[in-house]
C-alpha cells in the first residue's frame, strides 16, 4: 500500500486489504465462488422463468 505517489481512498484501501486478508487466510477461492453465485442471482433473478419471452417473438 505504500507506493511512491500512490493515493488511496479509504474505500479502495479497505477493499485491497480485505482481498489480501482473504488470500492470506486461504479463503479467497471460497469467497469468489460465493461472490459469483450472488452476482448471478442478482443479475438473473428477474429474468423470465417461462416461455413467455419466446412466444412474444
């Protein structure tokens, strides 16, 4: 985090430190799998679950 000329916002520095701690603890892969599941659910939860979209085309 201590690089010449580098400027870190509090949020940015916290994000880097969290990812470093996940890597150091060996939990990074498990966290990323969780993160991807959450993103998929958030992005595709509102997608049509039946054939209505196909029938309209």
